[in-house]
C-alpha cells in the first residue's frame, strides 16, 4: 500500500480491503509477496526516459494529470511491486493452473506516459518478460475491464506472439481507442445474457486460432451495474459466470491463467473490494476442478 496522494481522485483503499475480504473468506489461499519488477524489464516496454522520471519521482505535471495522481517515491515502489506481481502470478499459474495478482491490471499506461490511474503497464511488461526469458511463447491477454485496454494494445501492437482481446463499453474511457488484436465495443446497459453471448462468440474461437500457452486475464469488476465508472449492467451473478467461463476456457485446454485486479469503482470501497475478492475466489474455485501438477 502507498499513502493516499494529496492530489488526484483515485482511491487506493480498496487494495487492502480486498486482502481483508480474502483473508476473512475462510478460503484456503496462499499469499506471495512479489519482488519489484527490475528496471530493465520496465524499460524493455516503456520509454527509458519515462521510466527514469518515475524512478526519480519527478514525473512532469502534465503526465501526472493523465495518470490521475502524483507519482511519489511510495507510488513508484508500489507500481514496481504490482508489476512484479503480475509476472509472479503468471509463473505461479504455470505451477497451479491459476493465480491472481490482488492489484495491477494497469492497462492504460502507454510507452512514454501513464494514464487513467495507471503508471506502468504490468500486462505488457509481464508478457514481454515471460516470452523473452523463455517461460512462454504465445500469450493471450483477455481484457474484460469495462474500459478498453488501449495501453496494452498499443504496447503489444505488431507482435505475433501476443494477442489482445478487449471487451469494453464502447462509449466509455478512453475516447480515442487503440487497436487491439480484437476489439468488441459493447453498447450501454448490456446485461448478463447479452455480455455472455458476445464473450462466448469470441473467446473460444480466439483460443483455438491463436493457440496460446498462457492466458493473462484483466478481471475488472467495473462492468457491474452499480459501478461508478461503468456503463454496462452485469449483476453479481453475471460477473461470477463471466469469470467461471474465462477460467474454464483456459483450463479445459490445459492452459495456465493468471488474473490481475483491474477496475472497480464506487463510493463504498468495501463493497467494491468484495466484488474483487469474490471474483478471485470464484476463479480459484473453478480452477480447483482441473488438476494441474506442479512443474
């Protein structure tokens, strides 16, 4: 955790509330503390000058405005750990079938700046590192946050070994969309049935055609009907069905899947944190029905 910045609108409270909810659930969970993502792997994806600005905690004010909060030394340390967390979750998923990063999902961060509450793009950074170190060869990034994963799409554009699928509210942030490998813009107020009809139409076919050996899942809960920044209308049950479906699609094919927290917004932070915790627990429950020997 980093202290709440003096400037900006983003609320960091939900992250420790997610961990409280997980610990109080009674589920058999194992917690791992990630090491910070090394600078060299951040610079392999982001502009080294921007990385240096973050490391010195001297990010220009115009970039901080795009991010939504000032980048302090504590924020710098936090985002290095959350980026390391997505990489670690992927490595753990390769042993156990599924693992979750209880933070991150910073899919708006671009090459030379952060944006939309995102400083470094953990999905792109982790994917690059996993492939470069030979721990994966083809990675599918499934982004079901209510906002398009524009940063992830931009940072992985042109790569044949990374496929990005983004299902998002078409009229939501960002106004200018990037080009994912496949984008599906949804109209406002899509409900559980409408959402799953679209997801079922695209995801299984993409897995079959792209043939990944690892799935990274941006498991945002902001498509929820009560989300403050969403425009869709999924219920609690709809989020559960969605997460079960995504994990099952991967695990039925023997693919490891790691999730990142992603978006979820509201005035009641404990309520939002509860949605995130239930999402992770549902994915772990689904994974438990698929034996996956440790390697």
